[in-house]
């Protein structure tokens, strides 16, 4: 069942790859997908155009923004409040950009806050939440830039970050 939303988004929306799928624990009708191929191994990887949300278990989809994030590695939904959503974005990787890091919405995706930004060369590579304390999240960051001639991986932006206040 988890693959069905990805097929619907890929065939009904202008996106050809899904990096993350999340279903709300508190309401399984709420499904989020983050677009873009997150595990970068070659320059021809497919970019995404942000996040999509369904409130009817994948029957219909709405684009919820974050267009320039390029690659979304993880979408997390708060276990008891489905209006709180986190997005872990790697970015487009072809050069410096602001749309990398962790984004948070407290209103179901209408508005986004950039809650973790390391620098223009570093994106979020992984994100997890302590479901017994959803204000505790751990984010991995990866400094990476990719070109046709090279992938420049690692650097001072790469690291692990923890928040105990929900970002």
C-alpha cells in the first residue's frame, strides 16, 4: 500500500521521482511525499519540485511548496498532530543554494520555516524523530556538490544535529 501514493503522484503530477513517503500515525488518510532522487550517485539523478500532500489516502494530491529543494531525503509527520511536518532537503547539488536543510510546517504545509540551515553547500541527508518525544529530532547534514566531471563530497558542513525543542 505504501507504493500506491508514489505511483499516483508520479503519473498525475509533473514529478518523476519520489525521495520519501510519510503516512500520518494519527490519520492514515494524510500522506506526504517528497520529490527528487535523494541518494546521489550520478549527475543524471532526477530532481524533484518540492512536497505533495494527500488528505484522502492518495486519491488526490496537492503541491505544498518547497519547489527549489531539488531532492527530499525524508518527510516526517508529528505522531499526534498531523499539521506539524518536517522536510529534510539535500538541495539541487549543482552549486550553492539557500533551499537546503530542514524545513518545518505547523499548519499542514501552508507555510514553511527553515529550521536548520548549515550553509549554502550543505543539505539534510537524514532526519529522524523520537516518537516518545516528538520535539527531539536528529538531522544528518552532508556537504556535497555535484557536476558532470566530479562529485565533491564531505567538508565542514557535514555533521549531526539534535534539537529538543522541535527545531
